[in-house]
C-alpha cells in the first residue's frame, strides 16, 4: 500500500462513523501536499475495492463509509 493510501486509511480508521467524499479526502491530501482531486477520488475507489469502504449514492453525489461502521 502506498504512503498516500495509508494516510487516507489511517484517517478513516480514526473516525469510522464519518462520511467520506472526494472533497473531504482531497482536503486531507492537500494538508499532506498531495494536490490533485482526481487522486482522492481514485483512492476512495481503491479502498472500496479493498473492502475498507462502502460506496453510496449516485455518480454525481457519491460518498463512502467505513465498512462495518454503524
């Protein structure tokens, strides 16, 4: 797993009840010097494929929650 994905995965684990959007992940990444919104979107999809997140909503309002979060 890349260091970038580890940053996101750690943030998700620290607050499992939070809803993750591309915007929220992008703000986290910008704080770590990772500037591209597309990267945040792609990494949310990757963590969904790995079983870390569950995807919700239509394509134009997608959001994610930690798998198993209440």
